């Protein structure tokens, strides 16, 4: 495996602004990498720099990428589910609001400093027509096609251009639909690839027998999403091995990106690798992602290496993905001030806020837990989740980091104290996005709309 060149010592202002590489491993949970699952390339970047062990994101692609690209929380940049107008695709389910046009994006900041900027990804939501990648001078999206993404990355890095480069890459392998990879078969040789390729029939053929059902029952996925489909232990093991195989595969793809990055002469640049959200693999009776705030979805890997970043350091202080925005500007010498690099030595004292919006489509289709939105406050080792129509859930993060034991009835004073920190100021963005038929079809093919 390729080892990233370590850059130890005191940060020095570079004579030339550093090349910057940001890789999002879409849908990768923090507890399914490195110490928990062999992902040697991600580990190599961590060894060369800093690993943040308590990094959090939003619960799905749209708000998380907008936070990464703007440095803002979702209720500030506006890109999240909406029950009202917004990105409403004809005949479709997805109802999201667009990213605010007055939010200055990472690509716009770097372009203003003379950077060449390129975004290459496999998630259809990065389509330039949808606005998330605003400011990148080059955007290439190949929905659910990491091989094409890697080829495009090679082309971007091979192009002759003297300007420093900001390159964003989104790799999609860990996102459903999961395929059988070499890594998967090493974990579970008896899996049959042909049964696992439809995102909305996810795992149906293989998992149905473990739930006492047949694969043809039309409401199986809906019942699973409601949390009332019981899967036996072997079924859950299969799901985890499928997912883990894809995570190990995406680590190999990361190795490809970094090999190409280094051989293009950019080994002294800044490299950040993270994810936009995790995935529920049966915990709490749920699968997939988007609509809750539990750590299976919001706890993501985050590693950062390069000039100005210490080597081999672990940061346990909670940080949020949006804070990478300021860190990258700081490492490029574009902006001074605080960023998550400030957390290296200083314990965090301010509360962290998160929010998941109600999705009107799923509220109608699934009901139950999906008929409301959720807010979360984390402060002083505690987490409070409040549903907009249900009660509160309180968790002691010191003794229960997985947030499995609700202590709200035992600690009403703590609930009240944390509620005082819930300070969400939501500004609705204006303006609708119009999406052409081809973009609709790409979103439909990936399961975002039906
Ligand atoms: Zn995603």
C-alpha cells in the first residue's frame, strides 16, 4: 500500500500554495474503518497526519456536502429536506431545498486565490445542475460509477496546468446498492452477487429467509425502515459483510487516487479524507440513512495530513465536517483564524448542534418515526435528541457513546439544561431549482427519486 509522505515539523508558509485533495468516501461509518476493519490506505493517511476520532456529519449526502463546501450548518446553508417548495422533481419523492446562493463555497474561495478547482464524483446529487458543486471550474459526475471517477481523477491530475489544484473526489462504493467485491468474498465466500444489485430491493433475496419472509413481499423494505422487521443473527452478519466488503473496496479506490496524486508530483500537498454520513446496518431496527441523528449515521471518519498538520496525532475532541472548510483555507494560507486545527490542543466547550428534517415523502410512505424531524444538542459529555412531536432522548456519551440507553426520565434537569443550548436559526433559501429530464433520470437510477 502506498504510504503518504509524512510532513512533520513546524508549519512554514509555502512558497507556492499547496495542492489540496479532499476525498469523501460516501456512506462510510467511523466504526467500520481502520481499527475496526482493514482499510490500510485510510490508515496510512491517518499515520501521516491527524485522525479525528469524534467527527460528525449530517445524516445524508445533500446537507453534508453543502456543509463541507460552505463551512455552514444545514440550517444556515439551507440544503436539506423540505416539506414545501424546493427541488421537487416531477413525479418524484425527493423534496429538498437548494443551497443558498449567497453562501461562499470552498471552490469559490480557492478560485479567487488562483487555484484550479475540480470536482469528480459518483453521487448524482453532485450534478452541477443541482448547485452543490457551485464554484468548481470543472465538475464531472458519473453516477454510481467509481471506475469512471478514478479515470477522470487520473485525467485531472495529468493535465498540464501550473496553478495549484483543489481537487474534490467523491467515491461511492460503500453506498447501496452493494456489490460483491473480492474483499467481500474474502469475508463471506457464499454470497451470490446477482441477488444484491437493486437499491430498493436492497438485500431482499438474501435477507428475506432470515426474516421469515419471501423475497417477493412488496412491503419488506418499508417494514424494515419502520423497524418492525426482525432479521436473524446470520442475516445481520450478511449485511455487515456486504457493507464491509464495499468499505474495503473503497479503500483500494482511495489508494488509486493517492497513487495518482503522488505520482503527479503533488505528494507534498494537503490531503483530507472523510465521509458525508454513515449507514444503519440494522441497529434500532433501521437500515440505510438520511432521517435520524444517531451515531451510526453521523459519526464519520476524518483524517487530515500535509504541511501544517502534525504527524501521528489523534484528536478526540468532537468536531463537525463543516469545520474542514476553515481548516483547508487555513492550511492553504488563505485565511487565518480558528478552524478544527484549533481543537488539537484545546478541549471544546461550545455545544454542538445537529438537525434532521422531516421528509414529507417518507412521512407519507413509511409513517411512524419519519413523521417528524429531530434536533440534537451535544455538550459536556451528554447528547439530547428532541423530536418535533415526540419527547426527548438523553444519552451519557462518556458511558454510552453508541447512544443506546435513554436517560431522559432519570435526568430531567440535564434535559432542561441541554434544551437551552438548542439555538437553531433557520433561514429558508429562496428560489427553485429546475432539473432537466436527464438529471431526473440519473437521480431515479440511484434511488433518490422514484
Ligand atoms: Zn452520501
